[in-house]
């Protein structure tokens, strides 16, 4: 038990060190163009694949992980998309979970055993881990952290915040794209479909 706690502390120490370095790099004007591309891509993702549609939530989360990996790789980090049960990305050998909230308020579901990057609208990219004293609570089916807890953490110490603009999901969309439809359409285009592509159902 003591050994496990010590291993966790070492893990969190390494994750905090990596996050602080990323923060220093991303607030440097040298990477403004890289950040702008990331923000543009994220804005398009969130606005076109509205997470009001349940299936889009998983796709948007995965796409965010891929885009953030690409951003870090573009500025010299070695970032891998790992898709493990509790971890989403690995940065310079350190594994992180990623969570997003595109409303800027409310609860975020967590496992809360790992270093976590929170992407929160109107806040930015925040780092937190279970050793930082954030309050969690159980709902009927999940463990959650309220965004208020994370905002209070960075208010006390903004070293845990990368002030990159994270877009809000639209309050209403004229047309919401659906990930499964786009995948089906892309497959039919790739196989040069003669019959099915012309007869896709309306969305």
C-alpha cells in the first residue's frame, strides 16, 4: 500500500513537470501559429459535431486527443495517442487522461487515479491530479468533479492553467453533423460506390 502511494506520487510529480514545461512552451509567442491551427480545428470540431448528439461525444473526445497530440508533436514533444482504459495520451513517456467540458460549467466524469488534462470552455487547459485536494462526488453511476473545483484550483495557482481558448458548443445548430453518417459516407466514397452512395438516408 505504501509502495503504491509512493509510486503514484512519483507519477504525479513527473506529470506536473511535463505540464509545466508544456505551459511554458505554449505561452511563448514562438508557437502562436501552431496554437491558432489547434484552436481553429477545435472550433470546427465542436461546432460541427455538436455533443448534444450522444454518439458525437465519444468522437469529439477522441478527435480532441488526436488534435492535442498533433499540437504537441508540432512543437517538439513526443506525444502518442494510446487509447487505454484510463489513459488517453502519452507525452514524453508520461501518461495522461484527458477530459473535456464544452459548456464551461457542471460536472466532469473522472476515474480520478491518474494525472488529468481538463479542456474547459472559457477557462483553458488545466492540469489536476488526485493529490491536489479537489473534491469529488459520486452520482448514481459515476465519480465526478465539478468545473468549479478546477476553477478554484487555478485561481489559487495559475501555474496549472494553459490559457488557450477552448470553444463552447453552440446553443443551437442549424445542422448537426453525425459521426457515424460521415464514416459511412467516407467508406462508400473510398470503395467508389455506384449504388449505395446515391441512396444514403437523409439526416
